[in-house]
C-alpha cells in the first residue's frame, strides 16, 4: 500500500515551489489562486524572499502547505493515496490531498492557524528544543520533574529524537537536566514559540471557531492524525483532532508504525524537503521510500 506524507513548519526554503510554478500551468493557476485568497503575493516570498521572510509563522505555514498540496495536485491521476498523514501543519495538507477539505478552505484554515499561533507566541516568550539520544521515557521524566515552568514533549519524531516545547525558562532548565541525563544533544530551535504545548491554548480557541465553521468531507482514504496516531475518516472526529493537535504532541513515530502495521509499504513525501522520509527510514527501515 502507498502512503503519502506531508511536512510541517521548518521544511521551508527560499525558491520553494518555483519549479512547479514555471513548469506546470496547473500549478501556476493554484499559486495565483492562493495569492488572491491571501490578499498578497506569497509566491514572491516563496520564490525570491529571504530566509527571514519565510521564517515568520504567518508566511511559513501557508508556504509549506501550498508547496505540498500543489505537488499532489500536479500528479493528477498518478496521485492515488491509500493512506495519508502530515506532521503538524502537514496534517492540513494531507486533509486537502485526501479531499476532506477543499483547497480554498484548507488555505484559509492554515492562514487562520498561523495568525492565531503568531499571536499566542507574542503573549509569552517561548521556544522549542531538539533532544537527541535519550528514550521517550527519559525525556518525559525530565519534563515532568520541572514544576515551576512549562515544558512538555511536543514532537515524537523517531526513536531517540524528541522535540520539547515550553517557556524559555522551562526549556533552559530542561536542556541542562537532559544533558546531565546523557542526551547527545539538547539544542534550542530557531522557532518563534512553543508549538504543541499548553502555551498555544489562546490560538486553540481561535482555531476552533475557524474549524467548526468549515465544511469537512469524508476523505478518499484514511488520514492518520497527530493527536492519537490513528486512522480517521469521520469528519466530526477529524475536526476535533485538528483542534486538539495545537496543544498536544505530534505522535509521528507511532503514526508511521501504525501505517506500516495497517499495510503501508511505500512512503512518499510531498512538499519541500525530505525530512519525513528520513524519519520514516529510522522508524521502519523495511519500507520503500520515495517511489
């Protein structure tokens, strides 16, 4: 069975999507439609902007979404997903690719999510850190031990690689303790906020309104969602899981394992970069990548 996976924030690069725009009239049509919906030329920032331009949450999220979804659209009849999943923001790309959301509604939701998250980031200074070389249990134990600041596991990316999220103070304390515990690396990431943590709650309330007023259809194949790593096809459950996703961890390791258990033998990443394909290799080395 063939699984398609879609990346999240962090996969962006200057020039992303330019080849699609220049070589496919269909892609160009969708990019121009996106410029119209957003009310500014995001393509200018994607193709010729600076890394700083692209790093803004309100730009990054729609940019990665557009590159991912349009990559699926231009495949035409070749795109026959039997299951899909996306990492964080990538879950919206997966839902559009699987026809649970329209292109227009998906883009509007992603933009609403990005703006809400940007606002939440400004309420309290916060960040994330990558932890390499410890088990999930060891990282969870350290996070639980810090009582006077917010710090939680945010992305279970693959065995031995977990991202934590929280207040600046919480992350600083955790990094010291994790290194003492034997982490090969506990390194702060260049992100603007504590995504997938309780500090995103203000954004969650705003996103809930946007999601609840959007029409979701039954997808053409199961969508494995971040919150619980299980396949879902019920529109009401998909919506609820998307709302919870903002403050809950991304269970990517378990998602990939569940997809493999359910029959996935080929994983193809659509969007900027190949980070997720690399994670899949570490989680399930027996599967075929990128065909």
